[in-house]
C-alpha cells in the first residue's frame, strides 16, 4: 500500500541514488522511501506514494511523461519535466507536516525507479476515464481519498506545476512573476455536479467560490514579501485566480489531476509556478516554501474543514489512524498503515521527523539524478 514507504521486502534492485557520507548509492530496497509495485516486492513502483495526513501535495510533471495517442484520437506527445517541481512538492509536504504536527500526504515520481521514456508513464494530468485504472497516480489519489473518508477527516488536494518565465519585450525587464491559481474544476463542478459527472462532490458553488477567494488572499499574502530577479531590478510575485492555465481541460474529455480529485469529491486546485520562482523555492532558506505551506494549511483549517463540518460529523486530522513511518525506523511504528488508532502528540512528532529524514534522502538522490538527466526541462 501507499503508506509503506521504504518497504524492505523483495529482490535486489536499485541503481541511482546519492552517495551519502561517501558510501555507494543505496538500492531502492534500502533507501528508506522507494516502494514495491507488486505484492512480492520484486518490482519497484515508479512513484512514491505517501498516504498520511488530510492534505495531499502532488507534482505530476517531475518526470518526462506522455500524453495523447490513439486512445485520445490524436498524436502522442511528450510533456517535459518541470524542473524543481518534485523537490518543491517534497519541501511543501515537509513544511506542512511540521506546521500541522502530523505527516502530510504526497505523490511524486521516483526518479530512481521510474523508467525513462517508458510508454507506461502516462501524463497524470491528461487522463481519460478509461485510463484511470492504468495510472498509479489516479489509484493513489483514490486510495488517499478513501482513507480520509474512512477516518471521517476532511481532505484537500494541491497539485504543483511549473511553467515558463514571462518573456519581456526586447530591451525591457520582467516586471512581475505570476503564480497561477487553477481552481476551475472545483468551481465548474460545484455549479452543476450532474452535468460535470462530479456527483461525489458535496460542495456548493458558493463554497467553491469562497475557497477560490480565500486561496487568492492567502497566497497573495504569502507572496507579498517575495521579490525575484536581480537586486537592481527586483520583480514581485502576484497571484492570478483566473489564469489561462486553470486546471480544467473541459468535461467529457481528459482530466487534470485536480479535476480527478474534484470528481472524487475532494476540494482541489493547482498551482502553476514560473521557473524563477521554482528556482528560488528550491534553493533559498525555505522561507518561501514555509509561507506557501502556511497558506495551504490555513485554507485547510479555516475553509475546507469548516465547509465539511457543515455537511456532517467530521474527525479532526489528529485522530486519523496512524500512518506507517517513513525511513528505517518504520518497523517500530505504532500500527500498520490505515490500521489502529491515533497516536499522541509525541508519536505524531516522531512520525513527522521520520518523514523529514526520508524526504531529505529523496532530495539527496534527486540532486544526483538531476545532474545526470539530459532530457529537456521546463
């Protein structure tokens, strides 16, 4: 299951990884975060699926993948990797876990185990309904949603993306960088759940618009002190709540990942970040990531939880069943993933810390693997 990060079962495997303290790279069976794709543990999964808390962070374009083709009635196309998107998704998850005191859920590509140029690497952000069961991303999303629903906990999905920097006119400079808030799947589906095949969604149009407004306000506040570019010509980061990259292809056609979440009844939105903002988030002291994480946590606690509480009894996320630990301490965790009762604050803190250790191991591996990646990146 997705909660079993760093499963030790299975045959020898691996390749890739970081040279921790001068040691040879660890195989996937021993790195503390890779997961098996099959019950016998012989084959690694191409993704890392951390099913834990009620907020899910995803980065579906952290690896080159394929969209379109015969099933879509058009030519198959490559979607290039969005540089730093996986790293930032991991950093956001770590920050959210620290701020909430409970591990954050995430789904990312595993750069160590995912096969490059594999035709099976379907773009998770461009799936037909008929492809849902073939996508480990969609299956992991549904698995996380079901776990939250079973626990009675409200949940929220944030899908992280990258886009190109703005191109200034010749002789001029970039005057601003825009963070796109794509929430159209939620607002569209809430307006007419039957027509949009989103009958699992219980949110009203007004509630969806309230989340959109709050997300714009929270993210704008988070970015208000961020400036990018050179010291001589700094440029602010502004939020666009009605962007072209709105998160919705349409209805009765391909679905983005956030659209898939909404159709499962989960409030969701996507964030499209320009390259220079991603570079800053990946390399700075963590201040921008912490601000964005705080905005996400605030939206969950002050909007999502309140809306869901108005629809029936809810359980606080701290009472959710204990997820399994990430990392080498996993065996001593209290209860298997999805089983057992909630732990105390001390055990929650230990889980968060174990996640941080495993996330740091992933980030170390990505630094090495990124240097070897010759594929084009956005």
